[in-house]
């Protein structure tokens, strides 16, 4: 029998905010969407893929804060 991991601990307010942001990003952000779909195609559960998208989004946001940059969509970068 395979063990199922559970998510617990951490900051609930941050987790809720990232959960909703990642959910929206998997629908509208091209890079996060491709990442999420790749994980789902590989057989990952929806919640596992969503938590991975949350982590990726948090990494991007931390880098933005560290470098003092604003969010740039792929359309803005290409222009």
C-alpha cells in the first residue's frame, strides 16, 4: 500500500492566498499552466500538482521581491 502524504503546518493565511493564486495561475499564466499540465499528464494528483504550482509561484514572487522587479507577463516581455 502506498502512503498518501498530507499537508499540515505552516501559515494558513499564506497557504490560502497561494492556493487561490496558483489555481488562477494554472488557468491563465502560460508558464504555470504548462508546468501544471505536465505534472497532471505525468499522473500526479490534482492537489499535488497544485501545491507544486504554488511553490513555483512563491519562488517567482520571492525572486521578484529580491530583485525589486514588477510582474511581467509573457506578452510584455515579448513586446
